C-alpha cells in the first residue's frame, strides 16, 4: 500500500502548502499507519541553506545539538537554530559543497542524518500517523509553493524515522521523492551506486529512486528526461513523485500496477494515490484522472 | 421525487444500508450527496433502482450489481462495476484501473477516460468509453463489447476469446492475437445505435466518425495449440 500526495500552487509563493499537504495526507492515513512525512518547498528568494537534521532515533540530544551547531559554524554562519523532538533545524549562510556539510554533521554520531538540505526544501517525517506531524512539528504553519507527502505501510524494511518517506536525494539540495510500490532491481542498483561511493542510509528500496534521479540530473538531464528514463531503468511497481525547488513531477511504471490520480486547474496541481485525498483538500475540484502506464508529467513553477 | 442521502459523518456500511433501505421502500431514485471519493459505495445492488452519486467515488462502486442503475457525477477509483451481472453504470468523469472488469452483462458508460486494464475478462455486456483507455484493456475478453471513442494504450485486446472491440482513435499497440477486421453494416448500425442511446450529446461529433472506427477481434490463433503458432505462444506464456 502506502499513500503519496503532491500539491503545487501556481498563484502564490506563500500558499498554505503545509496545511494542504497535511489535509490530503490525513485522508490516506489508513493506507500507511507506520509512518508519515512531508517535503515542503518554502518558496524562492532566499540563498541560505536550510538543514533538517535527525539527532537520533529516540532520547535527549542537547549535547549533540550543541556539538553539531558548533561543527556547522566552522563552515558557515548559523542564522537560526531550533529543535523539535528528534530534529534540529538550522539555517546556515552556506553555499558550498553539500556533501562536505552533510559529512561534517553526520560524523558526530552513527545515527545522525541530514534528513533534508536546500534553499527551499524542508522534510519532516516520523513514525506514526500524519496527525503526529502536526502535533510535534506544527507542519501546517509552513507556507510556500509546493510539497509532497507520504504515509507508509512498511513491507520490506524497518520502521523508524530514517526509513520513512519522503527521501531527500542525499547530496543534491532541494530534491525529494515519495514512492508507492517496490523497486525490484533495488539491490543491483544499490550495489552499482555503492561501487561509485554513494552512501545509502536505509534498507528501504524507495531510497534508490532519489539516488537515481540525482545521478541522472547531475548528468544534465531535465527532470522530465530523468523520470522518463526511470521507466526503463527501474523495475517493479511504482508510482512516485519527485520535487525540486521549482518542479513537481510523477512517473508511473510500465504496467500501471500502482494507483496515482491527478488534476490540474488554473491555480493548482493536485496528485494523490486515491481521490479521497484530493476531495479532502479540494472538495468537488473535478477533472481527476488516473495516470496511465508509463505516464510522466512535470509541472514547473511560473 | 428522488430521495436524498448525505454521506457526511456516516460509515460506508451505514451509507450502503441506507441506500438498500431506500430501494426496499420502492423509491425510484436515491441521490447520494458528498460521497467524498470513498470506497465500496453502492455495491451489490440487486434490485432495479437508480442511485446517483453527486461527486466522485472510490474503489469498486457498482460492483457485484444486478439490475440497478448507478450514475456517478464525478470520477471513480479502481474496479468500477466489477463483476456486474446486469444493470447500468454511468460515470460523467474518468475511471481508474480495471473498470468493468469481468462483467457478465449490463452497460458501463465512462464519459471521459479509463485507466489501465479496462474491461478485462468481460463475459458479456457493453463497456463504452467516451475518451481514451490505458494499458491492456480487453485482456482475455470472453464475450461482450468494448467501444472506445478515443485512443487505446498498449497490449489492447490481448489474448481474447469472443469480445468485440471498436476503437475510434489510435491503437497504441495491438495485443497478442488481436486483429483488425472490416466493419460490417451491422457494426455501423450498432455503433450509431450505441452512441444515440448512451452519448446523445456527442452524436453530432461521433456520427461522422463511425465509418473510421476500427473493429478488433481475436485472431483465434491462441484458442487451440498449433505448433506452427509457436512464436505467438512463446510471447504469451
């Protein structure tokens, strides 16, 4: 199962993306009770780097938080720092190598992970239902341009924060993915990428999609080209959404094995595993259609 | 006058029970408000009656039905009218995967598009799609008729028995053992009658196109094993 959703507002840089994405996600809670998460794009006009860092899976992290903040300060000025539950959120005046910054933070301890990094991207995910996201992190207060979300029914790997979705494509700022399905050539792809030095943070097959897209985009492909190429490079069943700072797109596998519906109006694009999610946020929006096998769509922000 | 039923705050079981109670009281039509794209609405309706959903519905709407008429003023999820025996299902919007799968009779009309695997394993009845349909429609169809006014996806009409398909637009790729046949006078009359009855508002546009429809049936090469057809069998199995 699993439920995925996406939303893009065409009219505003300060749309209530957090609230909309949560409203949609709440309707799909029954598809994925194990964990829930969102990746929100908070709008343009800022060249600071925002980091969402997992300090650990459970416990008290005051010391780690202080150490990590100190480490980050050696690379760039920390403009803001706040914590909620396992997360440390930092705004840093840094435009250097993302890998270098991640590595410096993650060397603090084994289970420290940079969950998201980018100028606009903020990922919040955790074990439990979508309601927890609001209670613990106040996701509905976040405004911006677009966002994606995921509710997870775990079938092949463990249930913890890191194995939850969305996945940030580690190393490539502002690229996030949510996936419903199974990538059956995951182990082959993972082995190939690991041989090239890519670090995998989880045993979740969905993680490889972000790695794959980051690889294709870094070779100069557009998002549309990368999603289209993935129809043949990824095996198995999938409907997945990918989002960058100014795009939202989806791809559906060659045999249409997983549901994904979408509709577009003059003011927004809405995508979801089930229409119940679209109805929950946009009652009576109309024009909803299920994506066909091998269908790829990408919407750009104006 | 039609009775109204509001789904807000009700469970699926409460809604379906209320629909059946309305039908049992002999009311002509039930209008169901705020269906909210929820699953399993209007399943197993076994008496002549009319149920109108004012909005989108989720999976399996109109499934296991015998004799009722269901209208959806919106779109539907997977498994629309699945395994229906008889009756009519009309969808004003689009349908998800597996629409009209394994129906034994009755009519399913989808005004916009159908996704993958529409009308697979049909054993009778009519599936009429106003727009396009996706991958593998008509797979292993045994009887019945599929009419698609727009384009069809890949693996269309694969491994069929006696289902007859008509396509107004482009065929993405014919499935195994699917062949195109000449339209007969009966086919032309059937298509005109079908559009007149089920898509009257589009008749002016569709009628001149009828002669250009493609008729697709089974080539019968897979009905019995013949070693000269080994290449086809290798692809199928």
